[in-house]
């Protein structure tokens, strides 16, 4: 059996370059007191030998790794993926690398434990700070910088970036009410997330302001997935008096609802108008363009990076909780309500 190849050490680099270990160390730490010719020679040897320094060792020496950690539930989720895109674009402008940990769609209880484990393992050792996207865990044991995007709780003991969910939901409802709809169904999100709770509040508050009685049959609790959105819409359109419009708490649910409506032989928006929430990429082309509430997901990732880097560099942050404004995007899935003749 062939013997496992030994890892290249800093001593190997120094010997091959004909310099001291301390000189190699100074190059690795980007010190400017190494002669240019020596610097280039050491970099050439590093590349030839395939040497990589340990992040943990670097952290012990300099108390900084210039790495940001990102913990996400599932990269298949459009929300998480768009946050990652925003984070990635932001760090391109900074002297930081990105390390992503994902649970691959683990169950909630299991993932909450793993979230805390990842934060404890990475923060302050391999990474200088961590961004946690839609955290399931309610608290984290860390003395190092941490920022949450779309946190589980309304009030947190760590900085957070969240959308103005209630206001955004009310803008969606105002649009439908303005088109004359009075029987509006609602497909909610995960009931344990503040974003879902606030969007349901916006739905209810809008009906109250319009003096429309709340009908519990029109409220279906989803989980932010397309599959559940489909099933929730099926229940709504088979009611004795079906809704003339549906507000879905996210775009994936809205896309599932459109599929259920069209499969039932109904049309969008001819029979039922649809509004989503998020403005994921698919929303711009599904069914000719989904009317939705843009919560600027990628910008949420960018703001989280800016907050985290300020914390890492011991700079003040302007807002402990940054509330991302939302904006209604009117496209092709809504039309004015016209009562059927007869």
C-alpha cells in the first residue's frame, strides 16, 4: 500500500527557497519588509510545493483569519441562495474569504443543534465572524461577532438584518384590495419564523382596515415550499366560495399556487389573482411575471457583511437591527375583480 504523502510544511518552503522560516512567515502575513526578489521567490516555491498555511494557526498568531463564515440551512432554498450571492458580492470588495456551511435541508431540531455547533467550532478560530441565515437556534454561545439574516425571533441578542415584512404584506394586500378583491386567500410560511408571522399580521391588519371580516377558511399555513403552496391552493380553490385572489407569503408558495390553479382548469389572473413575496429570480418569468413584494434578499446579505466586518474591526454599527425596506413589483398575475354576471 502506498504511503500517504506528508503535508508540506513551512519548514519545507523555507528550505526550498533558501531562507529562514521567519522570512517565509513574513511573506505569508504580507509584511512589507521583505525584498521583492525574495518575496517572489518564496511565492514561487509556495505555488510549486502546493503549500497552504493553516487558518487555525494563522488565527493563533495574528488573532485574525480574514475569513467570514456563513451558515445556511439549505442552498437549494432560493432565499438562502440569494443571500449567499449578496454576501459573495460584498466580500469581493473586501479583504475576506468566505467559508459556507450548510445543513442540506436537515430537520429543524437537528439543524438547531448543528447551527450552534458550527458557530462554536468556527467563530474566533477558523473565522473572524459568522453570518447565520434564518437561524433555527434561538441563541448562540459565542463572544465573537455574529449577525443573523431573517432571525427566528423578533428580538435577538445579536445584530440582525430583517425585511419590513408586515409593511410589505400590507402593500400586497392594498394592491389586491385596490383592484376590488374582497375575498382574498392567504398561504402562510413557516409559523415559527418571524417573517411568516409578520406577513400574516399584515394580511389580517389590511382586512381589518378595509372593514372586511376575517374568514379563517381563507388562511392556509404553509412552509415556504412550492409543494406546500400547491396543496394550500388546492384547499382554497375547492372552498364553496373560492377566493378571487391569493396572497402567498413567499414566491415559491405563489408558484405552487399558480400550478394548482391552472391544473384545476382555472386561469391566473382571469379567475384568481396571485401576489407573492421575495422577488426571487424565478418570479420575473413565471407565468409572464409574478406580482410580488421585493425584499432585496441579496442586499440583506450585503448589509449583513457590512455589519459583521464593522464588528470584527471594532467599529460601531448604525443599527443593531437593520430593517430592509420592501417594494411591491406589479407584473402580470393580478387583475381587477369583475363579478360574474348572473
